[in-house]
């Protein structure tokens, strides 16, 4: 009898609290009740991604741009080409510099001041993927060897944050790079001359597009409840209660470009294979979405 009463008291808070209050007080337990039924609080299945849209050419003053929305997360990427001096040890190579900005405007989780640790981590992840995947031959950005090259500043600004910033940012970067057009320059007597106006046209022979060798796109997952459950495309609430996060980056040929893991939770080989397989499917979905707006 005593054990029955104890069990009843232990269970009573779940019935006396409203659903929203119970979620705030016991977020992990609240989420576990849904996951045990194979769904999530937002109605998605465990391996489902949120609705995604990609729009290119959203910033007229940039050489290339894109806006990506994944659920409640929205990012805008702009690419600006500037003339710069090459490195001494790479006189015929330009620069490709990605940066991700997470400001208080997109979420109260971020504070004013220097870039947050999360913003720096995502920026480094994207930079590493672009370099190691050889997305762009930096020699294509050379104007005059040893004298002048193009520097591509790839800035990602998060407008609204609700988790999975890496997938949204990398997708926006690749869509913006595919949208880039740069006026063909000339180098005369130490001066770089770029004719015409900044805005370029698809059929304008005085400008060129970037030759992208690969288009890596990512799919992220979080490990929930001591890594027993994988959740695709985590939102902010799911990230907050997760044990760790895995991001799988795949190119258009289905080849693995990068695997990154954040958190101390261990991952089984079976779980990792599930992530890779689902990432390949997600990569195809993203490319189909991108192709609709090119």
C-alpha cells in the first residue's frame, strides 16, 4: 500500500501541472514521453527534417547571396568580392573567408559583444569543409600573380535562431557561392580596373561565375537520452537537452566530406551509419530545393 501511494505521489506532478508548465520544469521528461511514442513535441518523426526553403539573389548589393530557412531558423548569406594582395607563399591564390554571426537579434540566447563560441565553431566548421573538400580552386581568384587577387568575404547572418545553425549556414554559403558573379578585371601598370557597374547579368560576358568543384551539404542530428535516440534537424529546445550533436557533410556524388561531433556522448557504429544514410537522403532533398530557385 505504501509503495502504491509513493508511486502515486511521484506521478502526480505530471497530472497537476499544465503541459507547458511541465515542459518548463521537466523538459527532458516531457520530451521523453513523446519520443517513447516515436514522435516529437512539434509533431515530427524522429528522423524528419523541418520544412526548408532556399532563395538566391536576395541581396542586390552583394556579388552573390542566398537566404535559407529551416523551420524557425533563418540565415542570410552575402558574398562580397574585393581586390587584395596575395600571400607571399601563395602568389597566385585568392581568399575565401567564411564567417557566421549569431547576434542577440536572432535569439535571446546570444549576447552583444565578441562572437560567441558557437558562432566561432560553426565558422571554423564551414571553413574546414570548404578547404578540405576543395570546393573552389583559389587560383581561379587570381587577377595578376603576385600582385592582385580576389578576396571573397562570405558572411552569414542569422536572422532567427531555432537550432541547427550549421546546416542552415552551410546551405546558405553554397547557394550564395553558386549565385556569385564577378566583373572581369584588368591589371594595368599596377592598377586593377573593373569596368561596368556592380550588378551583373547572367548573360553579361564581362562577368564570370565561380567554378565550384563540389557542393557539400550537411545533415545534423542530436543524441537524446544517453545517446539511445537520434533526432534529425534539432530545434533549439532539442539541442538544449541533448547529449551531443553529429553533423554529416555529403557532396553531390553522395561521398562523405566531413563528420563532426560535439559533446561527450558515445555513438555506436550502427547509429553513425544511420546518420550517414539519412544524410545522403537529406543531401538530395536539399539539392532539389536549391535547384528550384537557380
